[in-house]
C-alpha cells in the first residue's frame, strides 16, 4: 500500500509569450474542489479581461479526481497539456490555471499545445515539491498511570498529535502513517493485554 504522495508546497507562476499572446500560468496546492473553485474564481475576477482561463487539476491521495478544461480553445489544446505537466511531475492535490491574453495572431493547435504546456511547466519549475504521508486518525483513551507507556508508542510510531487531554481519564487523538497503523494497533493490544485499561479506534 502506498503511504505517501507528492504535491506542491506553495503557489507559483510561469509565463510564456508567442506572437503577441501571453500565457500566464498559476500553480496552486489544492486538496478539495472548494479550494480549486476559490483559486479559479479569484483568477477569473483578477484577469477578467483575458480571452481564456484554461485549467487542469489532480486531487486526492491516490490522484483519483482529475479534470482538464480548454475554456473555448480547440479541444485538447489547453487543458490536456496542462494536465500532462502535473502528471509528468508525479503530483496530486495540484491545480494549474493558465490565463491567455490573445495577441491578435492565431497560433494553431500545435503551437497552442506547446504554449500551454510550457507555461504550466514553468509554473511547476518555480514551485517547491513536497512529500506528504497518507495518514489515518486514531483515538486512544487511557488512565493517567498509563501515560508513559502510551507516549512511548507515540514516539515509536512517529504519531502526529492532534489533541490530547491529561486528566484522570486521558485522551489522545493522533495521525499515524497508514502503513504503520497495524503495527501500532498490535502494540496497543499488547499493552492492553498486560493490564493497561486502554480503549482505541
């Protein structure tokens, strides 16, 4: 099972010019359709006088949500070349929008493909690619006297703590890398079997 994916850490831009046309590319980290729509709507407002706002995105930890849009350009001449750059970089949770200002000279499909591809490529070149681990949430309830043993497991399995409460009955919510979850559950069962009153899911 895959335990990580690659995405971009920051917004970035690229620019390509040909025969008076300008292709402004904007790359964004985006992990939801809401995020995609927010970035796209902002660009349409900011560059409302542009002829085309073409885009592509891949979303989801497995890259399961994919879309490319030509926004009035000839079929497959804009969205697909943009999408191809996201794919060739091995990214997900990434949106690229390329805004075109028409320069008065038609470029033809092959030149359009090259222009959108190059602008998108430039935006990605200016971004920082990061590795993100696929995680699962686990909740653990335990008596205060078991705190040391539980925290040892937090360190052993490199858990990222979301929230915790130390009281008579303690609570811990954390993220565990998906490939480590079964090992963590085994250790928790072992702890429970040695007399610690744990509850977890």
